[in-house]
């Protein structure tokens, strides 16, 4: 199933709510008047799942803020800001995605 208009609408809905740690694929489906299965099929056309897309968007926002905020804002605060309040989970998935922990990423970027 490929519906580019629906996909754009769903992605915009998700982006507007990334900071909500309670955001789930089920909430996304209900808010966009589609079944959870339809939502998952929609993201299959993107080569991902809706949960992974949410996580990846959150990580990208965190990556950006780690550099923009400087060392004045703790790594855990940055993760929580984007819906990842468990700092150990945030650090683990950040490392898996970007190859280093958030603090090291920040240092490598010349911040702190």
C-alpha cells in the first residue's frame, strides 16, 4: 500500500509529537483514522516500521541538540526532551545508531 498523502500526514503528526514519550504506533493509527496494520504497511513502503521511524526521528533531533545546546544541557535532558526519558536506553540506541555514546559525539563535534 502506497499512499504518499497519508504518509506525509502521518509523519507530520509524529514530528509534532516526538517529545511525548507515550507516543505509540497505536496512537498514531487512531489519530490518523487507520488501522495499526494499515499504518505498518504504510511504513513498509519506506523500508522501516513506524516505531523505528519514531525512534530514528527522535535520535536525529537529539543529535542536533547535543551540538546546538553545548555542554550546558545534560545528555539525559536532551534525550528526555525528545521523548527518550530513560538515559541508559537513549545512550545505548544513540551509540548503536551513530557509533559512539552521546557525550563522545558531542566532544567529537567540538562541543565541550
